[in-house]
C-alpha cells in the first residue's frame, strides 16, 4: 500500500481536486441552490483554478508547503464561507505536516485532524450541523485505514447530511426546510477525498 | 440577463461605476471602491463590503458622510480579506477603521481575517456586526440573524459620526446602537436568478409569496398564497414592531428587492405608514427605494430604526454618495 507521499503527490492531489471540482461544479451549484445561494460550484472552481495556477511554477515542493500555498490561494480567491474554511483546512494541515520532503499516510491523517479542528474552531460547526464537518470528520478517521476508506467515509458522511436540519451556514435560515437536501459543503469535502483516493490509485 | 458572460459581471459593473462616478476611485482589478479624497485627515474611516448583487449597497454608499471604501465580492459571495486590507490601508488616516459587517458566515470569517491582517500592518480596526432580520427566529440554532436593511442605517449614521470627527470607539458605539435599535423583515414575490446559474435559485410559482426572505435568494421561512400589499404591510410591520417594540420615533426604510416597480413600492409604503400609525409608531424620516437589493428578485423589505435626538441629527447630516445624497 502506498505510504510515502512526496510533494509531487500533493501537487497531483490538488490538481486532481481542481479537475474534480470543475467537473462537479454544476452539481455543487444545484445542491447549493436548494438550500443556499447557488454559488458553491462557481466559487470552488475559481479557487481551485487559482490553486492549480499557483502550483505550476513548482516553488512549493514539500508536502506541507504545497498545502500552505494552496490554502493561502483559497483564502485570497474564493470568498464566502468556503474560502476561509477550505483555506484554513489546507493551511493548517500543511503547517502540521512541517517541512519534511515526504510524509506517511498516517502523518497526513494526523495533520488533517489538526486542519479539521481549525475548521470547526473557525466556523463553530460540530458533527450533525449539516456542514462540511460531517464529511471531513469521518474521512479523517478512516484515513488511518486507507485512502479508499477515507473516500467512502466522506461520501457516506455527505449523504448522511440529507435528513439533517442545518444549524450553521446559510442553509440554517431555512429551518426545517433544509431537511431532505444534501449539504453542498459536505459534498465538496467528499470530492477532496475522492481526489485523494484517485491520486493514490494513480500512484500505485 | 443584460450581461456579457457570468464571469465578468462584477468587473463590468465596476468599470461602469468608475465611468459614472469620477469622485470615486474604483480599482477594478483589486475590487475596491474608495472615495477619491481618502484618507481624510483626522477622521475615522468606514469600510464595508459584501457579495455583489445588492446594489447600491455597498459601493453606492461610498462618499463623504457615509463609507470611506467598499469591497464588492462575487455575486452573493463575501469579498476576500485581501480586498478589505487594501481598502483599510487606502482610507486609514491614523484614526482607525470601522468594518461594517453583515452577519453572514462568510462575511464574518473574511472580515475577521482581514482585521487581524490590518492590525498586523498597524491599522487600528473595530468591527460592528449588522444582524437585523427578524425572520430568523431561532438564532441559537442558526448562524444568527442576517444583516439586511439596517446596514444602510448603520453606514449612514456611523459615517456621519465619523464625518463629525468622533473617535473610533464613539463611531463603533453609534454603529452598535443603530444595529441594536433596528429590525427588518422581507418578502419575495419572485425567486432570484444569479448570473452563474442562469435560472431561478428556487421555485416560487406565480400566485404565491415567500415570507421572511433574506437578500441572497435563499428561500424564506414560510410560503403563502399571494396577499395584498396591505396584508403584506401588516404582516411585515407586525414582525418588526413586535420584536423592536419602539417607544421613540423611527427611521423607516421601505426597500425594494430589485424587480419591484416604484409604483408598487410607493403603494406598499402607504400601507406600511397606515400599519405603523395603527400601531402608534411615529415615523421621523422615510426612505423609499431600491437600496439593499437581491438582483432581480421582486419583493420588498421593511426596516425600522428607533432613534433619539443624536441619531436624528446624524441622519440629517450631509451625505454625498452615488445612492444617498442630501444636505450638500
């Protein structure tokens, strides 16, 4: 099983994520128009396009540096709640990885845990609030098992937001009417882990 | 839609704004609108911002007596910290900057990050959150009340205080007082179409209306068969007055959401005045028009701000902005 992840792996993860977000942008926007304001797809697409562009000169070559750079791009380019939240996720994870040239999957799982903690601290959401946290927390837990397990856990976490009533973010204004819709933020978080598993698969 | 492509909607509007208002400095690339005479010596500066699609809020309120700068984000998306820091640096005279922030998760997060970065650059920053929308009833289990029409009152009254030379703590206190004494309630008669999506963000069939709508095309709390202007006025005024319980006279904003004709809005205003009179609420000043809009949404909102002598004086003080202009 793949267990040594270098800077190139992280760059490919993020470019894969950008391609995934680009492909799924309309679906994210559709989900967001049901319980939000119909811009999640467009915003993330713009943010990840900026990430891809920033990574092209290959200035950042260590795993931590790649994630910090990507996080900074998202904070500077996306806006809304998802910019600071995803930006903080990647930046904090990158900082936690330190400046080693290679990291293990377990080290990534630990660092992502720090990233998710920073997201919950910043946004104030806890599991069950119908937010990105509902996909991130189970995914990070499952990453200790495998990349595929993390992908599946994130997807299940996102689907499990359907019956929930939103308590954070714009969907919370809908009260009970947010029930029955999958959370767009949890869905895009699941895309990140799908891209991670895809990158690992391609590296094997 | 009267656009080129969805991707350039905001930049196109800023170019047009720059051409229409030479008294403003519009940085299209960095998305900052600044009064051309900034920084104004010895005065506190006000910076606001938010998603685009609510025009004239906030860019239309930049000028003497109101905002020093505004940061427009993408449509319905909060601007990014870089814009706010750039704006703060451009307008700070050394007396500090007040960020006027509407209470949405994205706006709060980005302005918080910007405040930290600006303080790192040696700029003194204070923040005030605007959260006047009474349609959000259960604030404990939501992101809290939204910032809507009261933003105009906060920006005008705190802007006037800054213009008089009040220090940052005083300007901040006035902004807070205005917000605490303001409440809003909005209704939608049609859904909103964002340029990126190109179709309505929710289904609202003709013959129905949505009560408790926000300003982002997010559906409201309750849907009903169409009501008359008078019935809507009673509903909105009840919602606002029961929450605010004003004892003093109020400023009244009867605000169009973007696609409601002024003919209808004035008729609605007449009904709001009737409803307020019936509830013994005295109206000191009135503003009727499209000020805090939601793209092409049809509908209206009612905002009341309970005032005292000081706030009335600040309201009457001169203001010279693209969208609000008197006394000069």
